[in-house]
């Protein structure tokens, strides 16, 4: 078997776009993956295509050797865009290999350990606050609206949900996102009592709607410096969070926050590769390591999870993309023994449902693992080609 073709494709996803890899072979078997170019990764598609072209004519089955070769030939640009490009290729090779053998990708890693993966509803309220019309849902304008939304999530059988920070301005809620340069507060990233009050009111609304027994998480991303994260940790204490999620590029600073926090700390979603995770593990910086399987590749993500387990740390996949990415993350979640929970975005534009022939199956807050070969769902290539990005 030889690789005969390599292609990247883009598809409209409303306020963003989804990107895909397709590898074709002389045996008539294709391998697919999804990668994230539409949020914070400009030029990734070009890097994926450039590396993919070097694979033409190679046997795709020894995927570990191919991945090692891509890394060694790109040492001068370790991590970042190159790591994500290699990850996209690795994931497509895994799909191809599993399809050739007629088995799920999880079986390549000795799994699945679990056939039902616990998932949590991510960006609860956030997408409806900013993109209600595209999501096809009622707009979130007040904390009461947020509480109703949390109640709806619980009624759908979800046992866990994660939200972000909302503050009241001019009579309606707005998102607080200075860490991404979107709202006042950047570049200083300072805290103040108005913001802390917004965090308190956000969680009070979510807890009121979700009830006492549903797991509740808050993600504050890169929105503060260390002192601000410590004030946030004090603010969330009454709400019994399953974790407070935040990102700092200094493992010692994150460890300081963890030591003072009244709840578990989750972090590291933007890290690429074992070498990036290691200092965070060594400093005991977090309770839950967030691992992006789309950025790291499933093979590398499994190795990161093994490292985490030797430090008595659980992992959770970072997953806010399309349905194919959700299934790639699900195979990771199904195989690692030290799983906490898997992120998933039930809210999204209707178009994304057209890009696969069957959506991930969620029952009572659990993703049911498919038994079909590869990732377990089929990509609708014609639909992807028919809906190019609109921006």
C-alpha cells in the first residue's frame, strides 16, 4: 500500500470554519482527520499541506515511523504550528490503518477501556450569548436566561457542564474575554470587584439552574495574571466546582494558584507535546491535565496521558471543534485509564451535521463509542466541498 494523494479541505461553520485532512492510497482506502485552523492558528493549513506532500509514495501503515520522521525533519520549528500539522497527519494515518484492519482506532491502543465516555456540555451560555441566531437557540441576555439554559442542559441528561464569565453591561450580559483581546481588560489582565461579581453571579445562575448534584466547571482561560486567578479561586469557593480551568504559561505560577484554590485546577489545553507538559507535572501544577488530541495527535496524547498517570493526574480532552474531532477525542477518552471527563459542544451551526453521515451518539450524558472501523463515523466529502468558508 502506498500513499497516492494528500489533500486539505475547509468547510463553513458559521462564525468559524472546520479543516480536514484526506489521505488516499493505492489500496483504495482513505484516512481522515480534522484540525483547527479557524481559531488562533493562521497558516496551519499550509503547514499541513506542505508536510503531507512529502508522504506521497510512502507506505502509510508504520504511522509511528512517519510521525517520528516528520518531527526529526522539522526540529528547528518544534511545537506550535508544526506540531499541530503533524498531529493532523498522524490522526489521518491512524484512521487509515484502522480502516485497513477493519477495527476502531481505539483497538490500535488496546482499547476501549470504556464503551461509554462521560461528557460535559461546554461553553454553556457562551455560544448562545454571541451566536444565538447561528446556533438556532434563544439568546442569553440575563442571568435568569443563563439559569434556564442550565436547567435545560440538566433536563437533557447531562451530568456536567462548563461555562465562562459573563458580566452585566448596559442591561444585558456580555462575555469577558480579555485574554483573547476581545473585551476591555487587555493587555493588563487585571482583576477588579466588578469582574469578580460577574463570576459570582454567573456561577450562582448556573448552580440555580443545574441543581446541587450536577458537576459545574468554570473556564477563565488566559484572562488574568496570577494574582487575579487567585482572587477568582476565592470567588468560586461557595459553588463546589468540579474544577476551575485556567491557563498560565508558567508552571510555578499555576502551582501557586492550585495551592490556594478551594477546588481542583484544570489546565494546559494549549500545550503541545510531552516536553511542554513535563514541567507542569513536575511542579504539581494542576489536578486535571487538559490535552488537545487534535493539536497533539492521538499517539502523542496517549503518551501525555501515561505521563500524567505516573504523577497521579487525570486527563480530559480539549474538544470544541466539529463532529469528527469529537470522535477523535472520544477514542482517546475511551482508551486512557486516568480519564476525568470529555468536553463536547452540543451547540453549533446546523451545517456541521452535514459534514458527517452520523453524529456522535450521546445518551444520559455519555458518548456511546461506535464499533465501526476507523473513527467510527463517515465523513461526507461532498457536503464539505459544497460549503466552503464564508469568511
